[in-house]
C-alpha cells in the first residue's frame, strides 16, 4: 500500500528525551556493540543515515578530550566535521570501543545497509521511528535552547538556508516561548509602575 508520505506512521514531530532514548538503549543492551554504537551515534550526531553509514575508521580522531568526526554534509550541505566531548554519554562506552575494533582506516564503521539501520531503529524504539527521526530530534533540541544561535545550528547540521531551521523552530516552539517570556516581562514592568 502506497502512503501519502515517506513514513508508514507519518513523520514524527514529538521529540524523545535523553531518558527515553537511554531507557530503550539499555533495555536492548544485548545488541552487539556495532548496533549500540550506531544508535548512539545517530542520537548524538543527528546526522542523515547515509552520513553515518559512510563513515570509515580514519574519520574518527581524538584530540584534547574531544572526538573529532570527519562527516561532510550531504545534499549540498556545508559541514566537514563534528565534535563529541569524550564525557558525553555513549562516546567512551559504545562509539570509541566499536571504532577501535575496526581494523583498517578505510573500513566502514557500520558495515550494513540502510535497510538494516531502519530495521534496527524500529526494533529498539518502535515501529513509528526511523533513522532520520534522530535528526529531527537533535534539531528540535538545538532550537529549544535559547542560547543556541542560528549559526550554531547551521554549522552542526550543515544547513545553508535559514528556511530549513525555521521548520524545526516551529516544532521547538522556541519563538512562542521566547515571545511569551518577553510579553511577560512587559507586564511585570507595568505592574512595578
């Protein structure tokens, strides 16, 4: 049956908290290190599935307690690398140990198909989830943080157009929340007068 959208259960717009992600991952800790590291990477990076699956060992380097990842953006994006602090969840527990098991510098870190990645996400998180969901999840999380600048978001995701950010900004409700706070400050000022 053909669906009017790409995803069987529709594009998910509600974000998953870190606690929810962690609970599902820990519940499935019987999975191989390769699969656990892949899921953790998708969650932390918020990258596209093909960006994750095309990573090779030489794309991962540790510099000054930071895991520096060469991960060029696809779809005409502009990003060459990302950085994960070694203190972040899953970096030293799953990602680095799996990368270290890969033998040659040019060997892929996660040597499986897109379909396997999609099935893995559904198995661990449920049928309504898909790998690209974690990109939305990360983008909305960035947008919810009022200290995150437009430039920060563009740099992380490799986006060139501000219109792309605006789609996620609506899901984050940042504009409405910030407007409410500013409107409230106006009322507080009137009450003091």
